[in-house]
C-alpha cells in the first residue's frame, strides 16, 4: 500500500512536492496510524529552502512535517508523535529517556533529520514514540509539539531556580509567534503577570491572542517595563537576547528558545552584561526539543486552557490548508499564528 506525502530533497531549495510513499506493515512494537493534521513552522520552511534537513539513511528524499496529530488504526486512539529518537549509541541521556539532552548529537528527528516526518496520509511508527491525547483535545492537539518546546524551557527555568527561594511574579516573552504565545499562555496559567513584545501593531491577531489570556501586549520592548523574574526569548533575533537580559530582575532567568540562521552584528557593553549577571545572580540558558514528560505536560496544560480561556487556544490556529495545497502553508503572512495542513479526517 502506498499513500501521498510531502517530500523534500534536503539541501536543495523549494524542493517540497507531493509524491507517493510506501506505507509498509507494522512490525513488533510498531503501529499503523493515519495523520489527521500537521502544524507547519519555521523549521519546515528552512528545510524547504534547503538550509536544513537530512534524508533517512539510504534515501534521497525526506518526508516533511514534525508537528503531528495522528489516529492509531485499530484502537482509534489519538496521539502525537515524539519528534526525536535516541542516538544509536544510547548515551546516558538517551538511555534515560532524555533524548532532548542527547550527548552525542547523533539523534534522529521525524521530518527533520534521518527520519521521515508526518506530512503523509498513513505511516508505520514505533508505539513508544507516541503520546496519547484525549479525544476532547482533537481541535487543539496539533499544538502539543510546539507547546512541548515551551514546557521544557519552563521546566528547565524552574529547575534552575531551585537554587533559591523563588516566587516569580513578572514574565517577559519576546516574540508572539506560536512558541512565544504558547509560552505566554503557559506562564499566565502559572499565575504570572505576562508581557509579550512583538512588532505587529496593537489590535492585530497576535495582540488579541495575548489579551485573550489576560497578558499584556506591547509593540516595543521599551514599553514592557523591567524587573522580570523570567524571560522567554522566542524570536531567535539575537539583539533581543541582550535587550531581554537587561530587563531581568535580581536572580532572574532568561530562556532562549529560538535560532536565526545567518549573521547579525550587534554592539554590546560586555562588561555591563557580565556585571549584571554576576552581581544579580542571573542565568541565561538555551533550550531545544522536548522529552516525553514535556509532551505529557503539554497535553495536560492544553486541557486546562480550553476550559480556562474558552476559544482562545483554538484561535491560535489561524490557517488550514488541504494536503494538496501544502505549499500555501509553508509561506505564511505576518498575522498568521499557527498554520496547519489538514491531511485526513
Ligand atoms: Zn515546529
Ligand atoms: Zn544520545
């Protein structure tokens, strides 16, 4: 049996195209699943530009897509695919289920690196690479994967701050893309006063998404105030890293979750940055990917949000395209938040 998929030729630009792939039969420890929908993010666009991505061993092409919502054949269980798989050497972190902290760097990732992704109608997947989702969350569960990135960064921040008696009150989020907005929602849920900075004008859909959960939106970081106990940088635009670190409170923590390719030169008073970090016990750390526990936390938090803020989480999905029209999903407008490809019903 074969099915339709979006395939890319890693390293070459604008190569994404519909094609046929073999589905295969599930072996021991594997299940057959149907893809309901797939979220698209900057990583997919980067892979389509030929800047990133690696085909599975022995293959020329890679099936795109890593933000999944699947239905398992037979049981009918809804599930989200965990993006990363452990390194073959099973380093100490991979061996203990923390492949997001893989030491060797030899991990593989669905739709990104050495493993086919989810932009296909059907697939065979390892059962231990799935996180179950209750049916009630079907409308929003495609957000589990990007939210897992946020859950990890927040869990890391809280783990780091176990170094002191910490009662965070003020949070800063730079960037109102999906990761920034999901971070804002997660920090509001945890009772913080949240300030989100983005370039879109007040009244734009991103600003409305911020207001929907009682957070504050500003279109200039200078309007956000200061003394933030926690900051989450979600743009990857490095100058914001320095701007955000300058707004941290004493003992504050800044999580970096974004990357931008290319170069950007910015002049920084390195002595002042050093002095602030030393004299105010500040921490800046980077965070990528997520482990199973973070996906599970994402499922739990989404369940909370749909009750706490009716309609708000659903509205983060701003555009839907059928599989045949996947290319429209790869190029998004500045007011789009999360674009999804509807693969199958
Ligand atoms: Zn993504
Ligand atoms: Zn590893």
